[in-house]
């Protein structure tokens, strides 16, 4: 956060100087921030590395992902279901209070309290359920993400298990871990229709943490600070931001975001609770370079690969659209089963257009399919064919 | 680098607006950058996270190191023996040419050529030989580093071995790997007196890489871009910046920086080639928080630890100045034998002043000594006692 606050400070300085300058030349002061195309709450992000889909959806550029071991916070994607709360809530982070329910001794606990219990650091992929949506042939509503609604993030916080234990353990009949976000619900709107509240199976608790730090800095507001529920291996939506309530529950949240949204179903079918929920991520990879052009001769083809909830076994790369494959090399240390691994293959590319594809296989034996089936909301696309890139070599 | 360039761009904008504003209020335009205390070539660093010792020596603040798995580029320390070259040299990175000597087929190779050979990513501690110098009791010349002339960095580049192989392998009689830096030598100055040229034993070649990327971005000029020799496990000085020549040599470089500088010897004794050179780093750790005050009750004590050239076995923490010790917990994945590991211990601290110390032990069996012997230049200090911090709990 120090870095981020400092960039913010610089941004503020730009604003101030801009105001002075604007006043001096008779320009309206409102024009002071026109050099920054980013929404205010993420003004500290690197505008050159992201695509702004909307105020609440920013995508990391494919080229920027490169062969990064960790995604810098300044380029990590943003997908908020509701506007972020006021930054008042990160003014005193340790005072942020969370209601804990469905335990032997229900009550509240502050972030400060949690810091006295236990601490753990985990590296995992944060990825939106709709990452890859843009690659489906059928029409889908929702942000048309390519590959950039994903990043590899270092989280530090308290294991959920330690919090539950401190409250006397799980109450009888608990089947789900339910987290509720602290976004403001406008008056008059039934909270079930928009409130971010997700339930995940109890088994997810084994690895879940409540994170107060991201990439070694206090968790930025835009990413859910002061406290975020992080479920390694699970899609982004389950990682509830501004966590204000954590409960072990018998059933799933009654809210729309749990009952009918984030459900995988055939095209044209409405969401309902009988359909699979977007929980565990699947094995996936994509090329991050080259993306358009390359010179003839030896070229570094690189990308990133993830096992979903399993360690990776291998990544194969094809330069002929999937007719033949060769194993790529992983780059750098293995950061665990929930993290991604950059990969590289150095190969000769002759003149002409080549379709570069990658296909990851996890240690649990699962591989990326050639094509992932179309589904109503365009979730979970890990088909290798549509993730391929055409590169012209001259 | 995208991030860095963008911050630069913002900084430039501050400058422009500042000039406008200054002109408007009749201030001299030269004052435009007064909000940034950093030298120009590192103006993209986070001023809040570093201590500026001089134009060529910036230290990371102890508190900023926190429990970071990787040190962000914006807070990594700077120690340059000579002023950095003009940034013209990073305008076309792939064209940067390196002379390769002491091989069967001597010649030149560009960074672009190297990228076609092989690629590897390694995480390792970058640490100045004089880190910890400020903690010696005796007077020492040189920058008075505390703990912040160190960081944990992700490097990507080509293994030195692959380059040597591509040039036909080592010539007869090679005993050292010698790297020469591309800093400009002012006319009239004998180059042996100031040129950065270091020789390391051939064994170091097993892990050495020529790095073009740092923390997932093109290597910044301030850290040696376009190409830096990185010798994992070796002190910073051996990691030659702006590498312009790489040679396998029979003897060590005749330059002062090799012959008499960076030699460990008793206080009052002059440097000479018979004394040990600052090569391999040793096992070390230090507390990064709390540093001054804490509240009574349970407190998170955290820090970073490194094994030198070995994996870490354990880190112990003492809250009573070394009378008793308890094992701390490592945080996050192990990034390899040359990387540091953040650690944490949650413990009760009663009212009063406590001396918090940490002591690392590597898998090779070596531990930090209580006191590291004084030496003329204040090199290699890894004594646990002087790295301890006094914290007042109320």
C-alpha cells in the first residue's frame, strides 16, 4: 500500500498542480484529471497495462502478463459487482469488524483481533468466472473478457480455520462457508437482489484465508481491503471483498448472486440452484507473446498456465494450430497448486502466419479441452483452440 | 518497465504542470521537481519507502520490507559504484552488444541473440557487501547501511552456461568468470582505478544468468539494464550492471574493485588479493516489525531470512535479547536456496521494553553468529545481536 499510496499522492499532486495551472490559464478545474483514464478508486493502476471495460471492470492486457511470476497490483484486473465502499473503511484497517456466525460462540472479531490468531501467505490465481468469455462464438451478456481477468497474487491473512476455532468451532449442521461483502446497498433495493454474499462448500475452508495483505502491501480498497475472503483455487466471485460477515451455514445464501447467478447452464436456460455453481477453477493456459508479429528465426513463445486446484504436470505448445505439440519449459519456482506458472518455448518460426496454442495438463490428470462447451453466461472457458493466437512472421 | 515508464510519465506530467504553475505564480521553473527527493534516474522509485544516502546509494526502509515475498522494484535499494550510463542504452535493448571472450570462438552477441538461446527465471537476494555496516561499533567508511541494502528479486535471462556453449565452450585454462560493466570512464582516468569489472570462480557459472528482466519487467537502467550478470548467492558487487563484456579468464581482473576493494581484512589493514573476496553471502535474518512500539498482548513479529547459498532450515526469534529462543514460522512458498523467506511469530509482549532478535540457520548447518567480527570495510555483518531491535510495549 505504501507504493500505492505514494502513487496516489503523486496523482494528488498532479491534481493540485493541475488545478493551479488550470486556474492560471482560465481552464475549468474539472479538467485536471484528464490525463488519467482510470476511475478514481483505481487511479493508482497502470493505465498502460489495463483495458477499461467500465468503471467496475478493468482487464490486464495480454502482453502485460508476459512471463510474470506475480502480477503487480498496478496491473491486476478489477471486477466489482457493486461500487466499492468509501475509502473511509481503510482509514483504520485493524478496527474493521467482522460478524462471525454459525459457530459455537457467535460474535464479532476485528482485523486487529485476527492478526493475533495466526498468519499465512498463499499465492493463488484470482480469475473471474467469465475470463475467456469473449472467445465464445455465441452471444453472451457480461464483460467480454479475453485472458486478462486473471492474475497471480500473493495473499497474507489468517486461516479461516483459526478464526472458526477461536469462536469455539463450527455449530451443528454447517454445510457451507458463507461470506458477505460490505458494499453499500441503496435504500429501497431488496438486498437479496444485489448483495454480494457467496456460499462455498465447507471443504473449501481447509485452505481459505481472510486476507489483509496483497503482494506484500495492505490490501487496497479496490481489491477488497481491509479484509477479503480468499479461497485458493476458486473463481473470483467467491473471494468476497470488504468482508463484514462470515458464517457457517446449513444452506446456501438466498441472494441472487448465489441462487441463480454464476450457474453454468446451456444457452437459453435460466439460472437455478440445481445447476453447478462457479466454484473450483479448471486447468488452463494461454500464450502471452508473441501476439501479432515476429521476426523469422528463433522466437521465445511465452505464456502462463494454471492447474485449477492441482499442481501442473506440463504445458505443451503448438505452432501449427494444434496439429503437433511440444513440451514447454516452466519459468521460475513453483508457487504451489493454486498459483500459475509462466512458461516459455524457444522455437524456429518460418515466414508466414502461425497459429500458436498452448495446452496445460494438471497432476490430477486433467487437460485443457480443445473446445469448452458454450453456456448461457459464457463461464469457465478453458478451450485451447480459441485461446490460440495468429502470429505473422516476416 | 511498463509500470515504471508510466510512473515516469506521471512524474513528467507533474513536472510540466509544475512548470506551468510555477510560471503562473512567478516561481523559478527549476523548483518544479522539489516534491520528489529522488535522483532523476530513480525518480520512479517510491520515495516513502527508501532512504536516500546519496545520489548513488538508496536504502529500502526496514519497515517497508515487512513480510514481502518479493521486493517491488519501486522500493529495491540502489548502490552504484559509478554514475549510471545514459538511458540511450535501453532505447533498443535487444541491440545491446556483449563481447564474449575466453571461449573457443570469441566474438560478440546481442541481447536479442541471447534470447534465442535459452531462458531461465531465478529468485535471489540482491545484497550489498556492506549491508549491516552501520551496526559495527568501529568506524567504517562507506555507506552506513542498516538492513535495507538487500531485496528479494525475480530475475529472468539466459544461463551463462548457454552463452558459453554457444561460443564453443570455455578456452583452456579458464579459472574465473569475469564481467565488465558498461559505465562510462571519464577521459584521463586510468580505467583500472574505477571500472567495474569483477571476477568470480568458475563454479559460480553453474547458476549464473545474464538477466534482461527484473520482477517481470524489462530490467530498469538503474538496476543494470539492458543486461546484468546475476550470480545467485553472491554479494551485489559481483552482479555487474550494463554488462558489456563477459570473459572466462585465467586470473582475476586487474582492476581495483577486484584486487583490493571488497576484500575482508582486519581493521586498519589495506586490501590485497590474498584476502577473501566478497563472493558468497552468508546466512542472515532480521526483524522488520515491530520496530519501535507495540501494544500489550499478542503481537506479530515478522522479518526476512536468507540462507546465503543454502536452503533455510529454520529461523528462531527471541523477545528477551537472546536469552531464550522460539522457532518462527515461514510465510509463503519457498522460492529456492538463493531467495529470502519472510517469517512471523505471534507472541505475547508484556509492558516494558523488549529486545527482539532473530537467528537463521541454513540447511548446510550454518547459523548466524551472535557477533560478526569487525573488519576494515564493515563487510558481511550477519551478527544477530546488532540486528536486534528494542521495542517499547505500552
